[in-house]
């Protein structure tokens, strides 16, 4: 398994790939934490915070992008 710094860099890269789509709709995303059990905690901000489609965006967009980049990641959750 890769070290935490490399994993964090890859997660940030994946978030940077989806960020323009979120910003297009007036939102954004912040990386909060990567836990020891390989769960990524993120915070949706702006228009994404409280949006009825936030969970769908998190699962179908953000989680898929992160897991594609970093297969070691098990889950992506909203913090």
C-alpha cells in the first residue's frame, strides 16, 4: 500500500478533476480527512451544501472519481 502522503495527493487530484463540475453549479468540495480505514471525508460547500442531489453527486461523481484514482479508498462520506 502507498504511504498516506501519496494517497492524499491522489485523492486531491481526483477532487480537482470533479471540482469544476461542482463549481459550475455554484458549489465546491473540501477534503476533510482520510481515515486509517481508508474512508475519505469531504465537505460539500456553496450551492452543493444542502442540495437535494448532494448525496447523488457524492456517490456517483466524487466517490467514483476518487476510487478510480485511488482503489485503496473504501468509502467517501460527507463530514
